[in-house]
C-alpha cells in the first residue's frame, strides 16, 4: 500500500528523501512542508564526500552537481601579511575519498534546488507542474510530491496507525509517517522529546561561526584561505569562480556573554557581537567587518552536535541535522544527511506495509554512520581556533612540511572511501534509483 508521508524541512535531506520515496513507489503521497516561502538559495559552501558521492551517483544527479560546483583549487594558510604557508589541492578522484577541498564543492542553495527539482520529476525525467496545495475528497494529497511553503507544523499527535498533524494555517492532516528534517534547532525533535530535552540534545563545541559574502577584489582567486587571528579566532575566505567572496568568522570561547549574543539572536545583535570579537584582529579584517555590516545574507549560529538517544519515536523520525547534526567542522554534515535519507527510504521500501518495523530498522542502521560522521579529526576544532602566536607559527611550519612532501595525498590514498570504512548499504527495493 502506498505511503502518506510528511517531511518537515526542504533543505538538503528533505527533498532527497522525497526523491527516493517517489522513485521507489510513484504512488507514494509525499508532502514537504517548509517555513520559508520557497527553496532557500542562499547559504554557505558545502561538499560531498564518503557516502554522499555514491548516493548522488545512484540518483543520477552527480552531473547536475558538477555543473553547479564551485571550482576551488585548494586551500592555503596565511599570516597577517597574506603570506601563504602550505597549499593543499583538490583530490581529483571524484570518489568518496576527498581532501580538505572536495571535488564536489557546491553552494547549499544550489544543491537544494537540484534535489527539489529531482523530487518533482516523473519516471521519464520530466518536471511536473507542481500540484496545487488542495486535498483530495478523502482529505489527502494524491500520488507524487507536493511542497507546502510558508507553513509550519504546530502539533503532532500519533497513535499506532498514524500521525495527526496540525499546521500553522489551522488545517489538520493524517499521515503514515512524519519525518523531521528541520535543522539543529528542530521543532520536530522538541515536540517528540519535550522542549527542554530536545534542546539539551544539542551538545555545544563552544564554537560560533558567522557567514556572509562581500564584493570580490582582484586578489580573491580560486584558492580558499584560512587565517588564524589568535585568541581562539579563525577567518576563512572562499571565492572559487564566483563573482563574490564568502567570509567565515569562527571563534571558540566558553563565554556566556558571547553565547547569549549569538545563539538564536537577531542578525543585528549577532553582527554586533562578531564585530566586537574580531575588530583589530589583522589581515583584511577592516574589509571583512565593513562587508559584514553591509551584507544581506549574513548567517550565524552556535556549532555543535546533536546527540539523540534515538531518532525514531513511534511513527515520527528525525533525519539530518535534526537527529544527528555532525557540525560543519566535521565536513560530514551534508553527507550524513544524504545517508539518512538513503537509509530511511531503503528501510521503508524493504519493509513495505510495515512502517513501525521500517522505522525501527532505520533507527538501528543509521547509528554507525552517525557515530562515524560525528567523530572529529584529532585537534578539531581547536586547531582551527588557536590561542597563541607560537602555536600559529608551529602550525604554519607543520602545514608547509606536509604540503611540500605531499603527505596529505599519501594519507588520502590510504584512507577508505567510506568514512570509518563502513560501506553504503544496498537497497534493491529502491526501484527507480539509478545504479552506480
């Protein structure tokens, strides 16, 4: 029997799951609800690595990703005068094995759009005209994928056979499965476990990051740059082949004042907090702070990981950052989100007609991948936010040696393609998904 599924969140893994569910059974009725008025096309640069690469290949979307890739040649570390110390290029493998800079660097909004369009394609690859947000006489959406923008979920009530959902516009609908893919501050998670418990599952790394874009200057090329400003501060710039430059400000601190000035605060207050922290820190900081003040795409948040004991409760499941945020410093956030969509869709297809068993299997099978993705490299995030000038000088020496002898390339070749050596699970039941 076809499923009636509600997905909360139209970021990366929400549309990915919708695509997989539609392809596995075109009769499935999938609704994606998103609080923003449309697909968000802004956002920072993300990448694919490990399991994310073969998943996109199986979906037949890897070429679409390549067309939208930010062509970044690598990363270097710079001092206050802009002098480079070490240079680490891209892997060039187009497999799951990737260097600091991935072969598949892409802006978050571009990847969301690719997956959004894929979810609306029929079996012949034609893009459907999006269905009107109207119910059938039975009170449910018909087969395929529908997006409900500018709307939120305010209440979830479940029993053994389904979930009754109340939307912000007052409507109520019943679904076989509800999936929360609504980010690290997930309202779905808080409704599942309770407000306080849901918030407490976010384990802070005491790192705060701001992202924004500024006008490109002649010196901004296709090489990413990282500057250690000391006192727990780090700055990165990325331009690639784009007509603007991305700026990332990162600070590591246990200051409660800083946390209150950044975490879930207004843009104006966040900008003021970052200005106080970074003013006078060297390199091109005057340019960056001026650009930050004038930016209209500024985004900032606390960095941490979601440590949920389970990602399933009854017929409600969590996916991506909502259930197992790996933190941007892991480099695995996008990949483990896609892994969650792949595993959840696979288990629903495998246990067709038995939703509880499928969700229980998903809860168990996703755990090793989550544990591997959340395992940070030794020294991270401390090595990105060094305190003293001598530690920064030592790091510059080390990265120069590693770069000169191409030790990073050797280590990359020795590493398994899959994170932690855990292979991608195969689901022959996912009919309509392209083979690798």
